């Protein structure tokens, strides 16, 4: 290091620009900022927009930086991105903005209307601007068996089109995730209370066609269930945990589905480790990158609503509990919830929205959960359109993770909002924009 002595040269200063650039990109943020104070050469480099754009791509993902560039290019106010400022704002994210998406129909197609209000359905972004919705429960406890595709127009319009061929049987409380270019659906409950354990896969054949088929998984499969948690953990595997099994028993088991390379068949196996999360339903699993998946909340065996956090290490197939200091959470705000959504956003963080507490009070709050770097719980302000409090809705992010689509859920009625008689099913689609 440079010490200011006569005739002393800095080993850092002797490095080439490209070599030093590569070193900085391998360091965490705090080390980069400290490194900048070592000599004039690093100070100049750490003020470079090129470096901060690369750091954004490293920490937030290439698709996030591409989305930011495109947004700047389409804006009349600015054509340049201050990447250091963007990094700071995304790192210290404290606001979201919601927009109610208008829906359009195709008059030439009798089936082209909006999906009916529902909850405990599935909603996935299958490709850029393409949403896929399946099933769910509606008023009267009836299940639905319809599949819908929506294409968003400049993130303010959505055109719903119904897909009618080859769908799984009607159900709610199922799971559905994107693996590669396909959807994988598992289990669920029908309106007769029958739990299922079938596995389906869907592939998009055209802009208006989605084809479902029953996946061959051999003789071994998880016990039948619904209201479980599920996520994809790479391009060939899906993880499930818990749910409500036969006779209403809450489950605490963990299973992994491994798909074949051609997606023609799959194999299930149960993971056995200790300790494990307690049995629950209505919780969430969110893969945050690498080998880690975050579990949060749910309803336990004693009908209590939980606020514990675990992560699953898929490389070791082990559960690890994550402990937080909750004393900084403002008084009167409850983190415990069931029927919420938990969506991956840039930086391996999770955006928690809605849900309900032990008293069935539905929530309209947004929380940022970060276990990857700082172990942070932060409540985010919501600007623009104010969606109603809801639970058992579904949310799915676009490729960049900066835009979330939310559909449906159970919302409070006008009378006796905390009572089942005051319960209503919602059918609106809205967009959540991370404000950076």
C-alpha cells in the first residue's frame, strides 16, 4: 500500500485498470468503499459509472439493469442513469407505487372476458409481459378449473384470454411455479374437500395457447395436500413444504421434485433433516438465489399464525432458522401472517405483501425482508393506487424483479369485515412498482 514515503510505490497503483476493476467487482460494497480511500487511482475508478453499472448487474441482476436502461431511454426527462445513485436507492428501498391495471377484451371471442374473483389460485409470469392464472376458489367455496393468459401493454393494460383445452381438474390451494419455459403445478383441494397430489406441466405453444399434461413421476409422490408452500430452486427442481393434508392435518414435511432434461418425467424425494420448521399451512417459500430458499409465516397446528423465518439450503438439503431482532419494529405492527405473498426482488430480497393475522384481520402492508446481507425488516410506504387489504391473493414478478403483478384474494366486505359473512373475493389485477 502507498504510505507517502519517498521512493515508495503502491502495489495497487501498479495494477492495470482492468485488473483493478476485476478485483473491485469481487468485493462486497463496504470493502469497495473502503478500498476507494487507498490511492488516487482507486478513488477515480470507484467514481466510475461503468463500475457502478457492473456492480448493479452483479448485485441486482442483469435484467434489472437492462430494465433501468430501457426506462431511461424511454423517458423524456433523462437519457442517462446515475448508477451509483440507482444502487443506493435500490439498496435502501423504502417505497412502492401501485397501479390498477385496466383489462381489455377481444370482442371476437366469446370466452375472452376477465377472470372471475377468486382466491388461493396461481399466478405466474411465464415470459416477458405474459401472465398465466389457473384455478382457485370463489364465492360459495366452489373451485375453479379455468386457465387464463394476459398480456400487459406498457404495464397499464392487460388483455385476458381464456385457455380451455387440457386443463387440470378444478382446485384451490395448489402451487404452480415457473421452471425454465414451463409451468409446474402440484396438488390442491377441490370443493368436496378432497386433497390431491398430482403433478402437471404446462408449455406455451403460441401467444394464445397453453398446453397442460399430467407429469409422470413414478410410484413415489408426496402425500395429498393443499395450502402448502412451493418454489422452483433451479431450472430442474421444485421444492414444497407443509400444507393441509388428509382430515385437515397440518403437515411439516419437505419434498423436492427433480425433472428430467426433456421435462417428460420427474422424481420426488423427501428431505430428512433436523431441525425443521413446524407443521403449517398458508406460508410461503421464496428462492433468493444460489442454494437458499426462505420460508416465512403460515398457520400452525394450534391455528396460531406464525412469524418465524427459515432458509432451506438445497445443496445440503438442510433447514436453518433465521433469528431477527424485532425490537425495532414499530409498536402495533404485527409481522405474523398467513395467506400473504412473498416475491423475490433484486438483491436476493423478499417483498412481503398482505395476508391476515390470528384474528383474521387482513393486511395491506408491504415489507422488505433481507436475510442475505443485513438481516433487515423494513416497512415500505405505498404510493399511488391503494389496494384493499387482502389475503390468499397471488403475486408474481417480471424478469427484472422491479415490477410485481397481484391478482385476487379475499378482501373484507362492507359489513362485519372480520367475520366470514363479510368476506368477499376480489378480481382486480394491479401492478406494484419498486420506486428507485
